[in-house]
């Protein structure tokens, strides 16, 4: 069973808040970005490597590859899984990746989305994905940075 | 002993830096700001520093000033001459301040001052692309 300490939805993936705050608070030694576009983009990977803390390694896998090899993770790999969207997290969960808790960090404003929290904007497709995740027994939390209190998760469903 | 960080500099350096740190690390009550404004004098600035120190008799204070030789630096250093619980550093950056928030109370004030300087040096970089990607250290695992 892979040691997935936390999964975060953050459209900026590995950036300041993730690299300097969450990685440390979670106690991860492996930051796994599961994202189809980034898995194929060495430039974005190199920028994220620069942001990542020195105590953690980084991996950039497609969703499919993550599903395929997550169970080969070693005992000593303490994984912080980072995704861009709830849809990607749902694909991972449905593909058998043992995700227990999802922290929702940054989901930026876009056409058709409405703001439900300081840093979280969602549309109908997101609501649907969050509902499915909840039904699959995944714990959801809206929290931008570790030192701030969590926001009401019921906002995710309406 | 608890350590307070007091950010202080010319103009809105302190409030700007505090807002910058809070964006990434959230709000921290042990991080305080004193702006040196146009209407301030050396005396009013010193009074602001002293009122923070007096309000926290149980704490050591590390002043993070913008510029060696500037008035905030001079006022803070002046106070530190007669108060052993005060340290002064200059030119410290965001990365160092954020990192120090995790562990500042495990240090004495002089150790915290040294930590801030070291972390600033480490995180001050000239970015050159392309970066070599990180070596894979694990043999087993993913």
C-alpha cells in the first residue's frame, strides 16, 4: 500500500504554498504531480523542481501512469500527491489509487465558475466530481495554507 | 524563550513583506510590522519599537530591517546595545522568513538571526535554464 499522506488540488501544482508550507506540514519526502500536461512538459517540471524543498524528490506522471505504478511505491516513500482538478483526483480514485483525504487549495476563476471560498472557484462539473469523491468515501477539506482554518466543505456541493 | 520577528523598513517595506509572507504562509501573530513613514522621525520610530518590546516582556525580538545603515537599522541597533534580548538583521528575504516561522521558537534570538541570514544566502539565486532535473535517488519505489 503506497503511503499517500495527503492529496491536494491546486491548479498551480508545486508553487510557493505547496513547496514551503504543505510539504513540510505533511512530512512528505516525495512530491508526486499527477498531471497529463506536465508529464510531457520538461520546462514546467524544471521550474517546479526549483520550487520543491530540498528534503523531497519530485515525480511528474500522467494520471494513467500514476494509477499503473502507485502500488510499486516503497514503504519509505512518503507521498504528497498533487493534482490540478477534482476530475483528475476522481480518475485516480476510480483507478484504484488509495486516496483518503483531499485538500482543496487553489482552483482559479474561469468562465462559468463561481467563487465559493477565498481561493476556490467551481462549476457544475467540479460539483459533480466532488459529490462522487464524497460518495467514494474520500474526505474533503478546503484549506489554502496550513495555518488558516478550513472552510465549510458543504459549499463544494452547491 | 519566545522570539518575535519585527519587520521594519522605509516606506511600506514591512507591511508589503508581511503581506507577501502571509499570502504563502498565512497570518502569524509573532510577525509584526513597523513602517518608517515620511511623517516619522527617529524618535517616533524608536518609540514604536520600544512599545512592541515593552508589550512582550517574555519575548526576544529579532528586527528584520531593510537596509544596513538606514534609520530603521540605526534605531533597532541603538536599542539592541542596551537590551540583550534584541537582535538585528538586514536584507533578509521571503524564503528565509517563511522558513523561520516553522522553528523560530526552537532557537535563541542570536541563533534565529543567524538562521535568517543563512537561509537568505541559500535562496538568493541567479536562475539559469534549462535546469538539470533532479537525480533519482531511490532504487526501489516509484
